[in-house]
């Protein structure tokens, strides 16, 4: 057992537990909204590789208005005409394609 700065016996960890719980609750950023509410505000965007087989599920999960075209350029292993590949996909709605390739990037960069 140690004698701590306050003259009591115990380990520093035993004494810090109450103090840390007080300090941590004061220093952890407090979100005003839930993650879902932030997503619903339209301020978060997700990029995906457009040839990904799970893209329809991602769109369903986060919404087509939250997706942008992820180019990964100038990586050498990237599909050269990925945007055209997305346009040809049959498992993605035309509205999602238009959002990912045009409307969402415009909104994200303040061009609309």
C-alpha cells in the first residue's frame, strides 16, 4: 500500500477511479445528435468503389444521397472507366447512379 498525496492509504489507481470518472465525463465530446441523426442531416458522405458487389447494400444502408464516387486516382490498379461501369450496372437504380456521379458531388463541393 502506498501513502498518497492526501495522506490516505491505497494505490493511485484506487483513488483515481472516482476522479477519472468525473474528469472523463467532462472531457469526452458530447454529441448533440445520434449518429443516425447526423447522417439524416446530409452532412456525411461515403465513397465506395463503384464496382463493389456490396454497393447496393451500402446504398440501402446509408442512402443514395450520402454516396459519392470514389475514384482512388491515381492508383494504377483502379478501373480506368469506373464511372461508365457504374452507369451500366443493373443492380443500382438510375436515381442512385445520378446521385453518386453528379448530384452528391455537386452538393458536397457547393456547386449546386
